[in-house]
């Protein structure tokens, strides 16, 4: 059985995985920022980001 696939929107133009504003990374890692006490999406970051070499 295949794992479920999510459609993840991405507005980070510099990321190599952003294809037409959709993330095409094989897996996505999201981590907390700061003190690990996250109450809103502002306390998270996409650790999958890799800068696109062409920008």
C-alpha cells in the first residue's frame, strides 16, 4: 500500500522543489523555530527548502 500523498502549495520562488507553486519534494520536513513551543504556523519552518541554483 502506498503512503498518502499530500498536495503542498509553495510560494517560495527560490526553492528548487517549487514547480508552478506546488512542492515536488519526495518528502517534506517541517520543524519548530525558536524554543520548540509552537502555537501558530509562524513558529514553524520548512526544513526541506533548498535554494534553486538558477535564481
